[in-house]
């Protein structure tokens, strides 16, 4: 996934938080927003409660790999 497939700006994350839907479990919260673009974009937030930077980065890498292996319909922002 290249830079066009990632959410980078605070305003993009904020739009998903304010206007999107949310689902949660004990381990993960997923927020989605339909955007109508020909591709889906992903953003990852890992809380400091998870651990130090090394641990949080490992979690982000694993989430990116999980997204790479699963096909997602185009036109969504997911955080």
C-alpha cells in the first residue's frame, strides 16, 4: 500500500471519527467512513497504553500486513 492508501492528515482522521461508524471489541476498535473514491484508505492509531514505541510500531506493522492480506471494497476510510 502506497501513500495514496493511507490517512495522513489530522483532518482525515477527525472526519472518520466525527462522521463515521464505529465497531469495537476488547482488542480493537474499527471506525469507517464511506468516501466514494476508487480506493480505500487506512489509518492506524495505537494507544500508549499498548506499550513503548517499539511495541506500538510492531502492532502497526502487523495491522498493515493484515490489511494487505484482506481485500476491502473500494471507497472507504478505515481507522
